[in-house]
C-alpha cells in the first residue's frame, strides 16, 4: 500500500509535534455512523454558502446537499490528543500538484480549498460531536495569486466558524 508523501509528513507532524495519541491517514466517515447536529450543520452550510457567494462570488458547494457533501468527505490525516484540558482534534487535507495547486481555475481552486475546510469542520462537528479543533489545508506549492484570493476567505471562514458556535481554527500551510 502506497502512502502519499504529504500524508506521511502530516502524520508525523501530528504524532511528534502536536502530540496526538491517535492518528489516522485517509480518514473517511462510515455510513454506519450517526451524523449528529444535522440542523446546525445545515444552517452553517447555508450561512457559509450565502457568505462566500455574496462576498466573493464563490460557489463552494455547487449543488451538493449536506448529505452528498458529507458522503464525499475524506481527510488525509486526523489526529486526536487527550489531555487534562480535554480532547483536541486536528484534521488535515493535503494536495500536491507539480505545477502548483490547481483545480481547473483560480476561482475553482479557491472554492475547492474552502469546500474541503468547510466539509471537514462539518464532519468533525457531526461525527465527533465536538466544536473544538484545528483544520489545515497543506500544499507545498500554491501560486501567489491563489493565496492572495484565498487569504481573506480563510479569515472570513474562521469568523464564520466562531459566529456559528464552532471553535475551530482553519489555516493554510503552503510553500
């Protein structure tokens, strides 16, 4: 079984830097699991859809329903720490494109990164029933123009998460 280099790197980062006692690569929800907080998730999906569409002209979910969005979920690495202060979850998506991160267009790339972070936040809240964690999108090569477009969206994403009762922090690790 081949392990992707980016997944392996973040696996080690979660274990040795973040101190996660449990780490899994290629995490996917099981259809047998119950999705919790569905009303809050549907509300957050609509709020985030409206925000990114109205403020940036982005269509982060296309025509996906909450069910479709969650069924397509995968995190490249998930780590969990257990301590006296509680449980902390880290979820990482990593992508490598030889010529730089590109999902068809500049706009499409920004939409895709946002969708991945939003979907991961919803999965953590829905399957782990927690409102606290860290979301990371990592890529070794993202062009400056993409980062310029993506940066204010990440700030807004973090504000939307907090405004909707989710104590998640989202960030991009690039270049």
